[in-house]
C-alpha cells in the first residue's frame, strides 16, 4: 500500500472547462508512476478523485468548487416510479461482466454513441486509440458490464471495483435505443451489483449544479455529496434547482 501522505501530485495548466463554458479549469493528477493498489485508489475515491485511463485525478480549480463528488448509499436507495419503469422496459436484456478489452463490436458502439450524443464535446471525434486510452488502459480492477438483447450489444458500462463499492467510470449505448433509457438502467444495475456484494456505495463521479449533463445523477435518492471534505447525505429536492 502506498503512503498517501507521500504520494506526489501534479497540477495541469489552466484549460477551458468541459462543463461550464465561462470557466477555466485545472486538474490535479496523482503521480502516474506510483503503484496504486485497490486500497489506495479506494481511499483517493473517498477524497474525491476519479480515474480516466491510467490516470487518477480530481478538479483543482482556483476560485471554483462547482465539481462535487457524488455517491449513492445503496442500502438507502429506493426506486422511483420512473426507475421501476426503466427496469421493466429492459427485462429482456442480459448483463454480463467482461474484461476491459478492445474489440470491433465494442468500438463500433462507442463510435456511434460519441458521434450521436457528444459531437459537441471534447471527446469528438472518437478513435480506436481514444477508446483504448480512456476505457481499456487501466491500472485498477476494471471490468465492462455488457448489456445485450439476444446477441446484439446495446450498452457497455465501464466500472472499477473499490474496497467500499463500485465506481461508475463511463457508459455508452446504442443511440437508436433511447426509449430504453439505457444510461439509467446501467446505474440501476450497478446499484444492484453493489448490494449483491454487501458493499455500501456506488460512486458516480462529479455533479455540477446548473450543468444539464450532470442532472441525471441527482435522480438517485438519497445521494451523498462531498462537501467541505465531508460526505453529506441529501434527501430533498433542493439540488434540482437551477
């Protein structure tokens, strides 16, 4: 186990924020040469860090604290009526964990998803190299949940195992199947998996109030937010306000 007090961190120069168009962002990275085991990574997750490819990071923006880490305490979570409908609409799907690998089938789905859903974002245009570096190249205990209807791949959730739960890294899905709400179904299945493993939390990454792309995260109630260094459970509709 790495002594986190001795772990080196490196900050990037300022760059345009991916979420708030009027802001500049900085990112703090853990030393990429450090050998972080699952316990190290789990402890960093509790401090608000995330993973992208082989890198473990968190926002480090001067004068801005809009990015707030969010996690679901799964024992307290209860399905809403709309979430129950999502489950019913996807009862025909099989869900199987697999190794995080590149394949033409996986990349084709990823490419279609980025081209249809994120053509205005910093992940466009997609490429096989981007897929590998973002989703496959991991130094952690990572797996893909593959969602299929018969033999047809409809969605993939990239997930990391933590000591205290799972971390939802990224989900991509068939843009022609929007009626299924596959992104929501993916989170619900991950909540189910955390419960099955008798672990307490599903980590969702960052929530940003006022950012439409992040609003889906607060549909899972109650949710816990990392506020002033402490995980605080939120049960009200206050977060839905613009």
